[in-house]
């Protein structure tokens, strides 16, 4: 590779994200375990096996500047929709779909186990969350501006209580 090609490659890889860019941050113990650039409106899916019945569950969210908007829930079995008290589940494909009233969730706190097979899907590539923390560990998903340090645990707790 010649010097001009090398310089071009470095400049493309080093191009900073726009100040308005959003990042999906994955925090575990002891700190950040990953991140992904996203845009407002992007879809984020969580796929996992239910801890009691082992049936597949998928939760679909839309990225917002201040969190995640719950859009749709998909259950492999009707009893899961009933278990969670959804009265308006409809049969679609091989499972049951619930479209709840839109609600904003500031962050998602997930207990990850190898048995659940929990995956985060942003775009087309699934990320097996159990590969990022020990089985039984917790991963917290937040949306922040890229290049901005995530809030401290004290700041997150204060925000969750509505103290700020």
C-alpha cells in the first residue's frame, strides 16, 4: 500500500462522528463493554429465551435521543402474552405480537445468562450479550451523544428518580 492510500485509509477511519451523533452504549462490570453508533429512529431488537418456558421472545425498540421507545413485543407462545397481561395480542406468522402504547424507556438493564441466549440486534448483525459479561451479569444499554462520557451511577440514579 502506498503512502497516499495509507493516508486516505487513516483519514477515513479517523473521521470524527458529527456532534449530533448518538451512540448506543453497553455498560457491564466494571465499565463500558461496547458501543455502536446509531441514529434517532434506528431499530434495536432484543432476542432471548424466556427463563420459565424457554420460548423465544423479541422486544423491539426505536432509538430516541433520550432512550428507547418500546414499539413491539413478539412471543413464540400465547401463554407468554397472557403471562405479561397483554389483552390485545394477535397471531402473526408463527407467534404472537403485541403493540403496546408507545413509552419511552431511558435505559435497559438486562441480566444476561448463557441459557437465555440473549442477543442485541442493531442493523443486521446480532451481538450475543453473554460474550460480553459473565453469565448472570448485568448489561445496561443507554443512548448518549457519541464522544460524551456516560453518566456516573449516581447521576443515572438521580435521573431515574427524576431528581434532576
